[in-house]
C-alpha cells in the first residue's frame, strides 16, 4: 500500500467491504434522490393540487395529498435538497472549525491547549440541539444561522477527537525533526500533522454529516431554518403528523428517507473507520505487520 | 569468555522439526519453508536471522501457534517423539507445561494489574496435572525464584510487575517458564532491551537451568554474539529457510554459507577495530522469492547454477550443513580473513574544539538526568557517547540540538555560546549542527516523498531557489549512497537501511559541520548497520564531518569512534581516546567484560 493518498486508499479499502458498499449505495441513492428530485417533481410542491390528506392513488398522486392538499410525492422529491445542502455546509463548517481547534491545541500544547480545551469543554456541556436552538431563537430563524449554529455545535466534539489523534502525531520524531529547522508552527501543522490525521477527519466528516442531517431535520420539524410553504422532510413530518391516520405516507416517507440516509451513512462511515484502523485488513498484510502478542497461553 | 558446551551425541533428540512450512492464509505464500532441525535435552539451540527471516514464526510453530493470518501448512514438530501438530494434541495442555515461551518484552507479557505471586500461581491453576502436591505450590514457586536468582522472594511475589526492574521482570518470566518443569523452552530475544551486564546474568541463568533440568531450549535472536555466548548449536535463517546449521564453534569458525559469512563480517568486534562489511540489497519478501537460492541476488559467490533451484543441504562435518552449492569452498575461507583494521589516518585534525560542553546539568521533569557533564568535541573526529539505558545519553544529545531545553551549564559551538532554547539559536547555528534520529521508521513523515523530506531543511534554513535546492537534494542523496531516483519514492517503499540513509541525507543537505547520531543503527539489522557505519565513517573522512555518536553498542564504538565518553546515571565515568583499550574505572572494565563477543569466530 502506498501512502500517496492515504484517504483514497482507505476509501477504496472501505468500499471493498460489504459494510462499505452497502452503506454507500443506500446513502447514495437517497442523496441522488434529494439532488435530482426537485427537477422530477410532477407538481409544484407548494401548490394545492389535491384534497387535504388525500389517500394515495387515483387523482391524489402516488403518495396522496398533505395537510394543505399539496402533492406529497412532489414534496418528498423537492424536500431533500435544501436539507442535505444545509447539513453538508454545517458539517464542513463544524469539522473545519473542530480540526483547526483540535490540531492547534494538540500542537501548541501547554496553556494554549488548556485554554482551547476548557472552552471546548464548556460548549460540550450543552446538548447540541439545545445549543443550536438557543442560538437560532436568539438571532432568528434563517437558514444560514441554522447552518452556523449546527456547525458551531459540532466543533467541540470534533476538536476533542482530532486533538487526541493529533497529540499522538505531534509526539512523533518526524515532527520534532522539522521543528529542529525552526519551522513556523503553521507549516508544521499543515505539512506534518494534518496529513497524518486525515483518516480521523474523514470519519468525523461522515459521522458529523449524519448528525447534521438529524439535527437540521429536527430543527425543521420545529420550524427553524425553513420558511413554509417550502418543502423540507423535517417540516413535512411536523405538518402531516395530525393526519397520520388518514394519510400516513406523508409522514412515513420523509421520516423513512431520513432514517435510511443516516443508517446508510453511518454504516459507510463505520467501514471507513474500520479500514483506517486496519480491522478489515487482508490477512497477509495483518500477518506481516502485527507484532507478536503472545504471553503464556 | 565464551564456553561452548559439547552436546551429548548419543541421546535421541528431544525436539525434532521436519520440513516445517508455514504459509500466509489464503495466498499460500510461504513465510517459512523446509525448516528441519533437532534439539537435544539440555541443549540450547540458537535460531538466528535478521528481521523478516521467519525465526519468530518458527519459534511459535514449535508450540503449534501462528500469528493471525498465517497457517502451518505441512511438516512435523516432534516433541519427545509425538507430533504436536497432529489434531489429538491438546495445545492448552502442552503450552506452559511441556513447552514454555519467554517473550521479548516482559512488560507486555506480564499482566500489570496482578501481583507477580498471583501470576506465578495461575500457572498451576492452568496446569493442574503438573501441580505439585497440596501445599507444594508455594515451595515450588520459592524454588523457581531461587533458580532464576531473584533475591527477597517475599517482596518479589508481593510486587506488581512495574515495581520490578526490566532484568527482574525477565527473571520472573524465566521463572514462569521453568515452573512446570517443561521439556522445551522457547526464548524469543529475551535479553533484547536489557543492559549488557543484566543480559550476561540472564544468559548464565538460562544456561545453568537448561543443564540442571535437562530442558531443551530454542533461543531466537538477531544477535550472533549473544547466541555464540549461550548456544551450543545454531541455525541461521534467511528468507524463511534454514540455510546453515551446526555447532556454534563450527558455524562461526568455518561458516559454509555466504550469508553466515556475511553476517560475521558485518558485526563489529569489541576487541578489534576492523572495517565492517555490509551486505547490499535486502531479502526477498514472501511470495516474491526466486526459484533458486534466495540469497543468490546478494551473494558474491553466486554462479548460474544457484538460480536454478533451492540448494539442498551440503554436509560439511558432523552435524554441520549449509544450503549452498559452494559450501565446501566457502567453509575453508577464513571468515574475517582480509577485513582490514580501521585506518584512522587520512582524517583531518583540528586544534580548537568544535563543541565545548561545560558542567551541563539537565532535568527531565523534576528528575535530574545529567550531572556536571563536561566534554569537548574536537573537529573532524568521531566522539562516541556510550552508556546503558537510563544513563542520560539521549538527553545529552537532545540538549545539544535544542530538543531538550531544561539544562544549565555552558555550551559553545565554534566559539559561540549556544542557547537552551532552540528558537533563540541562529539559523546558521542550527544549520551547522544536524541531528539524526534513532528510528528511521518514525523520523520520516510517511506522507512526503524522499525528495520533499530532504528538501525540508533547505527550505527552512537557506535562501536558495528551487533549482538549487533540487540540485543539492540530489547531491545529498548521492552522498548517502542513494541515487536520484529515490527522490520520488515514499518512506514506506524503502527498507530500514534506505530510510536511515534518507535521514542522513536530510542532515547532510545543509552541509553541517557536526552530525549528532542518536543510536542510528539500533533499529536496523546488522548487515545494514555495517553499511550505515561505513557510510558515516566515509563522510567523516571525505567531508571532514565531526560526529557525535550516541550508542549503547560498545563493539560499534570500537569500530568507528576516535574518542569515547562513558556515561552512567548522568555522570561521566571515563573519557578519552583509550577508554576501550585500557579502561580505568571499575564500571568501564565491567562493561567491557560483559559485552558478548564472537571471539569463537575471531580467535578460533
């Protein structure tokens, strides 16, 4: 195995395991649906086209009508893109911020490590959703604010994980070797530390994406970050739960999609994590690289 | 100082291994193949090879065990006539009771959460059928600890492993191994990581116990000198095969395989400063072994017939054979014959010291590590700082380069005073003094190419453009005996020796005056070590480089150093040019006496 692009090697290795390809396929299908959905919607998702809570079939469309008589099928198709887009943006923001904090704390050490991590600990004390809700309820319900809130609420957890991984790398001789040349800290971090914790960052990206979807969907359920009548899976669940008995599909389908997406993503992330740890390594590689661990049996 | 026990020749072997083959599960590539040997009761056999040669795989197979991903494919392991690899053997019964194992690292083999006494008693819970009669367990444990010469039995039994020294822990492991009075004991590098004095005591204990209880032993090691000390017969492994087998005396005095000969020529001798001869190339990996002799590509004796099939054993004398077509020619050559004494003329001499250290005191946390260390490093010479683990020699090196800043005292480099804090040293001071790390597996960033790695110091320390940098990278690589083609490769595509050359090239690229080498060969095999030592010596002569060599290996010091400083517990015990020839202090005399040697080979 060459180390040219460790993250690519790990991705490939993860995709060779059943966990990896099943997870990615499942999640990929939902993501694809969310992306192309808005173009495929047979009706305008915000206009009333059928009877309120119309049962599926007949003139009511594939999945029937919702609380205002809009076509559920069209709203399902249209309601994923913003949700996933917001989740992706929040993830990138949160992981980016977390990696920066974690690596800086680990590399600089001493009082700066203490300072950063104590602040992080304070933020960790708030449950993520509570923190995000707090921010949004104070500053208003804008999509960008939801992204910001969710992103910031991820950062402390990412920072903890990344710091632990980076601490190990910072102790390695190759980092000391470069420090001996009086290299500025940011170059040591960018050139020596970061490339060696990429696998951890990848796992964090997958994991936090899953969480982002859940939190943003939950916030949409509560009415934050989306402006009705725009379609959104989270919002749809809230709007249609009063008609659960009449047309359950208006709730089941969006909820199911969120569930399938998160389970698929999580499975795939798990495969990536295992691949980066070497759990699913081919037998030969394992035999030739694992040190003997044998006491008196 | 080495005594060779002549094995009793009439006794049937206790352990007999026949055509053992261990393969990688799935691919079927052999890791070990065609290994056959025998060990008699009371005899110690040394199993020697460099890393990856399959020696540990063979040792584990003697207990019917393999590492994850490996399978014993075929062959027999007969213990007192019974094949332990055949299904009916209860391996749980066997292990610990009939065959016991002593691991290299007692720290990871002993359970840190249980007291030593508890762990010793556990052995008899696991093997009730060999348990001494009621009430005898404590007596047996006391006997066992007395056997391995652990004093104050009560205290040891009541201690946790971390409360004992490394030597004591290894004695506990030995005691555990002998507790059930096994027939065979397997020792996997049990003294690696111990000081020479402790090592010598442990070796004596093993030898005495094997003789007293008529236990057969297989002693796995990469260190030929240690094996020469303890074993009566020796098997040398190369690329998964046993390539030479015989009595230690025969194999070392008249090696019949070119690889054995090469190993002997690569090992420094503490009593004589001869030039070392490394072996080029590296052994083939499992799955890519040639059809013919696997050593042929590296062998200076090879001929076309060597490439056609793996040679069959050629008998040289009683119980001495080698798998080499030309064994009979090679065995009559004197093994160290034409290796010349090291020539120290031709080196430039300077008068004023390049580096002066005056009353250096250093602390690690609250713990003082160095006390009042004063020494001069003279230009163009090689100063060796020698000491056992914990003597403070690595801290000393780190103080010099500024990796360790908690010290007081004075340090002057080329007349200028050096600051504790690396950041307060000028770029020029940093450039002139370079440091090579101990372990080339951790000192190179795995995500960078060799070219990028060697270029790093140039970027940080000199203001020259890209083309000039590339030119100097190529020059530095060539000086470290690597060609320009290496620049695009990644560290994980290189062998340990090549990695260390890259590390040396990275130090050379800024054209330093002083090179500080911290145990630079201790992570490498002997044949590679020899090549690195020769490289350092050549650089010293051709470039007038000044070397500070930090090492625990006295034989190596003998081979390359001009001046020697012996450290013990942070204090300079003795220093000068003639420390090894004519040690004055009691400690230095003791050290010299405890170094295992290959004197069988040299003075045979």
